C-alpha cells in the first residue's frame, strides 16, 4: 500500500520559515518525480515545486528564490524548505509522487500551513 505522509505544517509569521517533509512508502522511490502542491481555501490545487529522479527542480514563479525542494532517496523523503513566507502561501500542502508514463500518481493527505501575524 502506497503512503505519502506529510509533516511540518503549522502557524508561521510573515517572513518566517517552515520546513515540510514527506515520507513515502514507495517501492522504487528513486524513479518517481516528487512534488509539492498546495490548495488555498476556495481555490484550485496548484503546483509548487517538483524534483525529478535526477534532482532537476522546477518551481512556481511566485516561490522561486524562497522555497527549496530536496529529496533523500535513501530515506524516501522529500522536503520543502519555505523561507520568507508570505500571507498568500497559506494553504494545505500536498506531497505527490508520480511516474507519468506509467500512470502512477499518488497523493498524501496534506499538511496545513498558515501564515499570519
């Protein structure tokens, strides 16, 4: 059974930092593109960042320079370091594991990040 478990969410002040982690129970973790997505209240889920098996990264424009995605294949984890957070970063953040050509697409249940003073 595939499980993606997110952790690290919480309340943070504008300009602060938070680190999200996702632990995956996945066979062949190394072959998955891992990603973080978010969904704010009343909005659609959106892409935040992805990291390929070769560690190529891609970011939503509005988080470039502030967020950093990383992966540890030995530990089967993917992290999202969030710095200089803004009010508009408030959302539930979801971990994703994907091998698109194979139709493998898994989601965690999300962790809530609230940016507020």
